[in-house]
């Protein structure tokens, strides 16, 4: 088994060690669940929870998320952002880009993002992000819990059958083990950087996200709370919604959903 996660090992590799308040657990039901409880109290901005094993890890859309002991990366970060509530969706997009940067820096592999914030190697998912908010009062700024799960030294073949074919891991992609402490530090450095850019607007992050997009220009079918919507992927709008251009030329902003299908690329309309 690779080295266990350790607060010291992560802190040693961070560029600014004192901006995160790191807690490592042997096992938890879900780092996001505990982070949400802590966020409801006074846990400060920058609190990080990592677990070697999650017994009830949670994915988007109420799906389970597997974190086998000692081989994957499961962490949640409590942020009390300085941005307006309508920009909060950008935090999840920042986490996706940070995950891409960290994996690329540590492994040399190229990654892509699939809206809203799946991280892919080739066509397969290597990491997922679950962003949840806690509002103390309606008008108070929310605490945002960003949960990031990365398949690192675990094999996709050992994941549940229904996701096995669409998943990968760094071990599968590189054939070698990755230092999870180094990856965690690279991820926290990149997250601090990308969340920080939101102080000055969304343009920089939007540009990076678009560069990393796996589906830009492609014909997508997205399962939304209002049903399946089809259209060409025209990138993000200023609120972080995905713009789909429908056959009639009308653009529709998708707030939440799941990309079901990518079809052949369609040229941009001018
Ligand atoms: C997805 O469905 O793609 C999101 C997966 C998010 C998993 C991470 S692992 C750390 C954190 N704790 C959880 O229970 N979920 C997130």
C-alpha cells in the first residue's frame, strides 16, 4: 500500500502551508457529511477533511461514491467565500480545474473536464466533485463544502459494475503508484489559486475551464430536472451555467444536470 495520508506530509508540500487547516481521519462515513456538520458550527474558511476510507461516500445525484481504504483520495474543503451567492457555482468549476491541474502536475497525464465538474482521462472519469452549501440565515454568506474524490492507486476494475466501464484511475492510466500526499498538496494549492481568482471575476477561470472542456462544440443530451435537453455545447455563461444551442438556434442555460450523450462535433454558428 502507498504511504498513508498525513497532515505533515501534505503541509510540507504546500506552497502556503498555513492557509489550510487539515484534518486526516482513518475512516468516516463521508468527508462531505462531516464537513457539512462542521460548517454549520464555526469551522473556519480553509478547513480540510481527508479520509483513508469512506464507508458511505456520496456522489452527485444521490449516487454512492466508493473510496477504498488507503488508495484513493477523498477530501472535503470548507470555504466561506467572499463572492456573491450567484457566483457560488463557480466554486465547483474551480475545484474541477484545480483537480485537472493537480493531476497533470503530479502524473504528467492530460485531463479534461465534463460539465459540470467531472474530471476525465480520455473518455473515462478519474475524479468527481460534490459541492454542497450551508446557509446559516437566508442573507448570510453560505459555507460551501467542496468534496473531491480521485481514483488514485485503486483499480477501476474493482469499482461497482455499473460505473466500471466509464471509470479510470491514475494507477490504470500510468501503470504506477502516485503519492497521494503530493497529489493532495497540489490539489489544495491549485484550489486556493483558482478560488482566489474569483475575487477578480470569472473570466480567468472560465477561460481555463473552456480550454479543458471535453465537450465544447459537441452535440449533447443533458438530463436536467426538467427532462432531457439537447443542443450544441457553447460553453459557460457568466453564472457558470452550460449554454446549449438548440436546433432552432435558441440558446438555453442549463443550471444543473447530467451529460448523457456526446455526439459528433458540430461547427460553431457565426
Ligand atoms: C460525483 O458524483 O462525481 C461526485 C463525487 C464526489 C466524491 C467526493 S469523495 C470526498 C467527498 N465526500 C463525499 O462523500 N463525496 C465527496
